């Protein structure tokens, strides 16, 4: 894999609670410099980032019901509408982890289907056709059977990605979880790894396990590793 190809697997991410507007502007400048796939930022900064990255080959991603997924379906739908109209073209949606762990799988399935339907309606009403939905299932709380079931539910909802983690749970992505999700996911459902990816070695392990997108806050350091000989130019 070449450096430029690798950069397009990266969502340059900044979701800490103590960030400032200056941090978001720096994130956008870094993303533009390295041509990352997207910046992944809090909803309140979507419009700022969309303005900063207008005309640049970097998409705006934001999070919905982050980090616990505990919002009601109408609240998630409202967040979807606000994000898309603000300029986001990728949405990282946290499934309702509590409902899933409670065994209310039909609730989660209906929730995610409704969210994806809302995305389709808002996109159509705004003349858009490329809104990407990534569903975070928070693998650190799930056993293998539940990870597989969650992936099946995400696939049935019409989402584009199943994503491992928020990065705010007790554990992040592992190559083993990525491989499991890739095995379970049907064609058309991609895998995003996030949480704890801090080195080029970490990133390549996730890609080799089956991820096609990586959520990282250490993106610049990893890119410098790649440029310093870790990957081909």
C-alpha cells in the first residue's frame, strides 16, 4: 500500500470533551495536508469544518448519539437532519448499546433502520446521494455471538459500515474483532476500526484483518511513520 492510498483509509478524529475551536481548525488543516478520507468531529463543529474544507478532498464525518447510543430514535433522527444539513456526509451512529445488552434486539434493529431511512430522506430532500452511515456497536461490551448478531442487524439496517468502538469504552479495536466483523459482514458492509490505533503497525494490522477505514486521533504521527519509510511513496 502506498502512502496516499493509506491516507484515504483514515478518519482524522477529534472527539475529546476539552477540545477548542482552534483544535478543530488545526485538525482540518492537517486533514487537508495529508488528504485523509474524513475528519470526524463533534456535531457542533460540523458547519465550521464544512466551511474550512470546502473544495478539499476530505469529507466531514460526525457522530450521532455519541458515545453511549442511549438517545431516543426521534432524537437520533433530529441529529441526523442537523448533521446533514450542516455539511456532514458521513455519520458515525452509536447503536443503543444498553437496549442491545438488555436483549431488545428488535428495538435496535428498528432504531437503526429508522435512522438509515431518515438519512435517505434528508439526503434526497437536499439533493445528496452519498451520505455514508457507520454504526458503532462497541465491541468491548459484547461476546462473540453478540458481535455477530450486531453485525447482522447493522447489515439489515442498510448502513455502509459496522464500526468497532467509540474509543470511550474500556477497550478499543482489536485485529481479532475486526476479522470477526469482516467474516460476519456481507458484501457491501465495510468495517471501520477505531479506538487505540496509535502506530503504523496498529493501523496495518487492522487493515490486514479486514478494515477498510480507520478512526484515529494519532493520524499525523502515523502518517509521518508511513512517510519515513513505513510505506511506499
